[in-house]
C-alpha cells in the first residue's frame, strides 16, 4: 500500500485540476456500455487502478491517466494540455493518444506495433486502460456489440498488452484475471 504522505499538496492540487479539466471536456460523453455511464468514470477508473492496485503514486502518471482520452476523444488540444499541465503530462497523453485522422484498423495496428517502444509511464497507463476496457466489456458490454466483436477486442488487447507487461506484477495479475473472463463462442 503506498504511503499516503507520498504526495505533496501541490500533487493533490494538480490531480484535482486534471480531474476537473478532463471532466469538463468529457462532460457530454457517455461510455458505450449498456448503462451509458458518464465517460469521465473511465479515466477516473484507470487512475484508480494505477494507484490502488499498482501502488503507483507518480503524479505525472496519475494526471496522464485522468487526461489520457482528452486529445483523442474531445476537442482539447495539445496546446491546452501543455498550457495547463506542462510538458511531462502532455507528452505522456500524446504518447498514448491515437491519431483519429487514421483509419480505425490502422490505429489499432499501430497500438500493437508501437507498444513495446512506449515509455514506462505510457506502458503502465496503456495496461490500465486495457484492464478497465475489458472490465467494462465483461460487466457492462454495449448492447450493439455481438459476442464476436467483444472476443476480437479481447484478442487485440492481448496483442497490445503482451508487449507492455513486466513493469508492475500486481497490474499484470489484474490484467490476467480480467482477460481470463473473455467470453467464448
């Protein structure tokens, strides 16, 4: 369990600023799951997995988790994030963001091929993002996703995660536990 005194007041304030920023940009978005949860629950869950399960207290990593989908899925820009959160957090967010100008399959292929070259922070963040996405597919799948599509997502996530494992045994174990819930045909 991480030491609760490991974060400074500045770190906590920065985390809360990142949360407020992400919540503002994701305010009108919903997750694809059947219960259409507010989208902001996803980045919060990713940060929480990093902290609670992984014991990660790196404020750059946790802020990156809260902000990881803002460039990819909202109209927030790199400049917006850099102005509010500096270079380290912005660079991490950029590292895990897909280029939405590319076709979907190309973006998915690039996630697999680039996974091993990501920084340690980006690999941990990517791992927790995949964990939470799989947890949602198991517990709250989208109504319009056939079982085959869910299985395909699990297989793709495994291809990405197979290249980023080994940094945090607790997170690797949670991924394995979650991936073992892959539905069968």
